[in-house]
C-alpha cells in the first residue's frame, strides 16, 4: 500500500485538484501504521480530508480515542464547501462494537441496533459494520437543508455504502437513504469498505463504491473525480473503471 499511495500522490501533485479525500481504512489495526502512511498522504499538495473506516479503530482499546486526533479531526463527521458544492462526510463508526468502550452508551446503542437487524435477517448484520446515531442523522439533515438554502449541490462521503443492499452497507442504511432522498440536490454518495467496489443509481443519486487500493499486489486503485453542472466524470486509475454519471 505505501508504494501504491506514493504513486497516487505523484499523480495528484501533477494535477490542479481542489482537494483529495481518503475513504477510510488508512491502517489495518496497528496504530503505529499511522506513522508510516500519514507522512506519504501528507505529501499531497492539495487540501486533504479523511473519512474514518472500521479498520482504523481495530487498535488497542486505549488508542481508540487517539484515532480522530492523529487525523487532525475534531469529530468523525463534518462538511465543507468548494466552488459552490457541499461535501458532507459521515462517520459510519458512530455506533459500532469497535470504536467505543463497552462502558459507553454508544456501545449499548450499537448492540441494540445490531440485535434488531440480526432478528430481521438483514445481510449487513455484521459486527464489523456500523451505524449512524440519531444525533448524526439530524446533523446530516440539517447540513443538507443548509446546502439547499445556499443553492449548493451535495456529495456525501462515508466509509460504508448504503446502496445497493449487501453485507457491507451501514446497519441503518435505509434511514440514511430516506434522508438523502428527501433532498433533490444530493447527486452522489461515495464510499469504500467493500474493496471489490460497486455502483448503483437510485432516485437520481449515484452510489459509487470505490475499489480498495490494498487488494492486489501490483495493481493500484484510485480515482480523479470531476464535477460539472450536468454530469460527474470518474477518471479511474488501475482497477477503478472510468464512469460518466449524468446529473438529473
């Protein structure tokens, strides 16, 4: 992965980019890996952003609270604007069995949510997935409404997909989908987590799951994404295919 990321960084730095964002799982359970991979990512000359992944929290319990800090974040979900577009970052580890201690209320909420979807037989009832809390859902709705008032189209990022249904999606993917579909200015939801990648379109929103960079010994996987008034162009690199996504 370090060599592949270095290759991507060289490509990024040869372009005029508004920002670069990584979609989570920057490490795989070893906190010291942040000290190996972050210096490479920090060579990117454009502004950079982070999405939190489940593997980022598979560290020793006492280190879990340091994950957000070492990435320079105040919390796992936030938003920012560029060139009249709103970009919203969600934290799909908000309710999970690995990002908080068993004594925390969030852990109890996570257990309850997972038990509920297990009883319903949903494919995403996996302990390595996560869910979005009520507080973050309300924040998402507020940020989308704010973007709408500002006349901005919105793209949402999260480590976990929400559509199409498979074992990798958020525990409460249906709730997130319902919120996204309330707002006509949402054009795309971009995720990682499922390293095989995926794509679907629903109610005018493009759900793009990018492939994992780490999965093959010699082929890279990343993308340059260009946004236009009437379409989004995905310039895939390595295993990531190119896509033309019309906006409705």
